[in-house]
C-alpha cells in the first residue's frame, strides 16, 4: 500500500483513491475534479427555549378553541432543537468548508439570538400574522439563515426543528415532533 504524500494544502476529491494509478484516464479525471471544489453537507445544531401559544389570527376565538383546545391556547414553553444543514465547498488549502465561521454565525444570529428566551407571538414579528406552530418556526429559521448567508457561496440545504407537542385536552402518546424543510414547495391547500 502506498502512502499519500500530498501536501496538507491539497485536498483529495471524494472519488479520488489514495493510491491512484497514473494512467491517462486517471489523470484526466483528476484534472476535471481539480477544477471544482467538493460540496459537503455541514450540520449545526442549537437549542432554543421559547414560549408561545397556539393561536391563528385568521380564526375566531371559538374556532381557535376548537382547533387547539384551551391548554394549547394558553401560553406555554418549549425546548426547540434545531438542526441546520448547509451545502458548501471545501477549500483545498484548509480542508474545511470555505467560511465555516459564517455558518456558525448564521445559526447563532438567525435562530438562537432571535428566538431564545423569547415569546414567539409578541417578540418575533414573523409570528404576528401567523401562528407560532412548529412548522412556522422551521420556516422562520430557514428564511432568517438564508437571508444572512445569501451573499456567500453557501446555501441552506435543510432545516429541522424538534420539540415536545403542545399541551392538548386529548393528550396523545406522541413524545416529540420533528418538522423539516428543504426548500420544496407544493400546491396551496386550505
């Protein structure tokens, strides 16, 4: 077995074997891969504590009560566990994602700083006109992080948020719920 003597500033492409044979086909494959940077998925996780109540401004008080039940309408708290995945190019020089600190800052500023220890319904303008459901919390994180990194070569690949369900009068056996958004859109349903 040969030892890879590549300098630390040269990253191997994901499909390039460590002991590649020096054939013309191997050399041409290496040349085309050298012109592109490998894209990797980087996952950052953070935890946020926030309070909210389930309330839809488009519904009457009676409709809200029928939909959410009285416990859901009461102000209550959650521990939200976020998982944010980014697609980003790997630097050949450092072997790390280009601008890794930007991704960490985006998660901190776009999620943790604006949601942690907040009342989602009154402290976060995104939720003034929409219910602070787990689905909308996920979409909020996607949008905020996307705005922060819009000027970079990185992209938000997927946002997931997980929490215990809101209290309900007809308690179910669901321990946690996870919502994931990866940018896909579908038909509007009411």
